[in-house]
C-alpha cells in the first residue's frame, strides 16, 4: 500500500469509512480548517459573542465521527460527499 502521505483525499475518505484511524485523523486535520471557515460564516458577527466557531467544529466532529461508518452504503461516496455530510451536520 502507498504511504499515507501519497494518498489523495478520495482514498482517505474510503479508508476512513472502512475504519482506518490514520485516514480518519488525516481527514480531521485536512477538513477542520474548511469547517472552521464555514462555521464562522454561518455564525455571523452577532452570534460570535454567544458561540465560538472552534467549539462548533468540535461538536460537528463529535457527531460525525461515530456516524462515518454509516456512509459505507453510499454509492456516491467521495470527498465532496464527505464535505457535504459534514456541512449538513454543521
């Protein structure tokens, strides 16, 4: 198997859904900045005094990680679908 650093996002999504912890950690590391940016936009200026975007992203991962294996049945499983899955939770 190729080194983890040589794999593309698509491969990491597939491996993470199949339970590979290193690929799951790779996805969390790579997708957290995107989630953080989305959270900041969605929270807006007024709600920033009430909720922190980083706390919201932590909550998203807390909900998403136990559910990732359920994505195994999806025919359209790819990196874009993973981002959409996370965005729905957010």
